[in-house]
């Protein structure tokens, strides 16, 4: 039976994110390889992953790099775009959305990536999940059991952060919180157990 996962803020190719977020890597290539390995160790080809933005950035991140990296990841991927998925003139990058759309149009109609609206809702196992790259203070169904999944904050795991968010039904699903994609279930058991990069 297939599973559903969520993650965000991988920042493939972004060397400075190692220092900014205290990621346990020395080199960008090492981080890139570990991100793929961590993803594929959790996600099977039959699974579905909601990626909530900020896939790749920095020098050397071009269409070939993004398409190749996406193709190396297991599962069907549905993307809610983040701020670093937009075109970047400084690094002469087209952005994830444009690259994915061009690839599907000109290369491979079966490319397992789909771009979603900026706010996307999923009903699964009796729970409504509201997904966006950015954290929101209010979301549809907040007072009726709806859960908000987001990225952008690069919170990183700490027991203080876990205590702060407990009971708020809002989760930063970024890779710095869970070390890879986190499985989504109606009882939130995996969301309530962040372990960072351990």
C-alpha cells in the first residue's frame, strides 16, 4: 500500500545552507547525495510526496541538474512552489516551475512531477491538511481539526521548538526538522516525532 509524505526546503546545490542551518555536511555534493539517499530510503516508487518548496538554488543549478535530481527521487512528486523555486537572475536560473513545465512539454509527458496551487488542501485518513510553502497563522478549518503543513522557516529540530508547536496543528515539514520526507497519517504520529538529522 502506498504512503503519503511531505517535505520542503531541500536546497539542493546551495552550499551556504549547510552553515545557515547547521546541516551535518562539509561539501555541497555530500549534502546532495545524502538528501537523495534519505529521500529514497523512506519513499518507494509507489508513494506520493508533497514537496512544499525550495528545491534547489545556487551556482551550477541549471535545468539539467534539476531534472536529473528530480528523476533520481522515488515516488510521484507534487510541488507547492517556494520563494527559491522562482527565476533567479543573479545565478541565471529559470526556476523549478519553468524547468518542470518545459520538460513535460518538450521531453517527457510522463515526468512524475506536478505543480500545485500556492495553497493546497488534502483530505486523508479523516484529517484535512492545508499545505503552503509559507507558515500561516490562520488556515481553512484551523478550529475544526485541520492541520497546516509548511516549510520556509528552516526551524531545525529542538525539544524547545517541539514543545512550542505541540497542540498548534501547524508543522514545519522542512528537511531540517525531519532529516528527510515525513510520513503523513491521520493521527499525526510521525509529524509529532521530529528527529532532525539523526
